[in-house]
């Protein structure tokens, strides 16, 4: 597909505030707060971690960038743009009727990749897993949710729009992942305060 064909695709997405509700802005706030904490940990990694400092610094720096991107994505709704592009390409290339099968394979692939990524991160940080295991689980949960949401598959839409105690399941799932990350970050920052307090003064 050439560029001229791409620009002629019928894309309905346009930049706007995707979720102006209190829950939406709260989620954005949680993302930004978590990104800020991750950056603080990155800048103070030498005071927080006793071993594998370079790996930990890289992990939390990347985490801060991912969380910052997700905070922007929450309101720009870039996954809808992805869905629109996929739909338009499927129609243009003639495989739109088979989209259900492709969506199922895509979701299955995401689950498999998420499991592989989690296992890899756990193995990579195995010597200092106590520092970021909860954050790894939280990031995996958030990314899995965001990507599956982008498929707009009927079964996933039913799940994430289900209400529990008058709260949408999508908000519960997404915020649960962010809260796990924040819990991990606060735990690390408490170590920083403790380590600083233990430094003898002259």
C-alpha cells in the first residue's frame, strides 16, 4: 500500500480529549504521579539500590517514559487511531471479513508476549527481584489492557465495559496496574529515606 492510498483511508479519529470524566482524569493523574516517582527513583538509583544499579536505573527510566506516554495516550486515545488504521487497511486489502479470527490471534499473541516479557524481566532482575517485582506485574497488566483495548474485539469490549460497584471494569483493571507500580515505587523511596537517615553526619 503506497502513501497516496494511506492518506485516502477513511480514518475517523482526530486529536481530542478522549475521557473527560473524573475517572479519566484521575487515571491520567495516577500515570503522571507514577511517572514522576519512577523518574525520582532513576535520579537517585545510587542511593536506593545496593546492587545492579545500572540495570535498575535503566528499568525505572524506561518505566517513567512508558508511564508518561500512557498518560498522554489516556486522553488522546491513540489505541482508537490504531484500531481505525487497522480497520481501514483491512478493508483496503480485502481481509476485513476475516477480522474476527485475526483479532483472536492478536489477543492470544498479546497474552503470550506479555507472559514472555514478564518471565524475561523476572529472570533479568532475578538477583534483585525484591526491588521491582510488583512494578513488573503492574506494567505487564497495564500494557496488556491497553493493547487489548485497542483491538475493539466484542468479547473484550463486553468485559471492560462491565460495571462492578458502579465502576467500569476497564477503569478497575487499568488503575490496578498503576497502583501496583506506585506501591513498588513508594516502597523503594522509603528505602531511600531510610538509607539517607542512616548516613552518619560529621
